């Protein structure tokens, strides 16, 4: 029983140390703070532009609903949440796409040929992505087999 309690205490102490480690001014922590500040600034600018547009186009309606809605800080938090949730979903889709493609090299080859045919050595763009029929079929099949 003492061993279990000691393990719990050690775990709690380890969490305190690991959560405090993010405040140590290491190169990685400084970069993380810089990225966080950049993201906050971008989102804040976007929110401010939207607020200006609302004031110009919908001044009266906006004034009536002034106390309704979220604060700028809440909107920034939600934007970050959507961004990271989208990244997670996309990375999981790509991971699960590799599984059937590794088993079916013929489809892997067809997808590769299609990408090379549409883009060649150019950087992929949105217009070209719309022309990737085989790749789209593969993604749809992966989503059917392994839903999020």
C-alpha cells in the first residue's frame, strides 16, 4: 500500500516539475512563446478587421447585441482549438491512408502517377487538387473504412 501511495506522490511531483519546465528560458520555450504571440497577433488582427466591418455595415444591429457573444480572448482560444483539431484529424487521415496504400502497391502507384501527371515538378495548388480523382477516391475509401 505504501508503494502505491509513494508512486502517486512521485507522479504528482513529476507533474509539478514538468509543468514548471515550460517557464525555463530555453531555446525551445522561447520559440514556443514567440509562435504563440504570432498566432495571437494574427487572430487578433483578423478579429479586429471583422469587428470594423461589422461596425461599418451593421452598426445598429451590432449595438443591440453588444453584450451577446464571446470576448476576443475566447474567440482566439476557439480558433486555436479548431486549428489544432484540424491538424490532428488531417494527420490521422494521412496516417490511416498509408496503411491501405502500403498493402496495395498498385493503388499507391496509380496515385503517384496521377499526382505527377497533374503537378509534375510544380508546387501543388488548390486548383490542381480538384483534378486528383484517384487520390480523392482513396481518401474517401479510407474515411469509409476508418471513420474519424
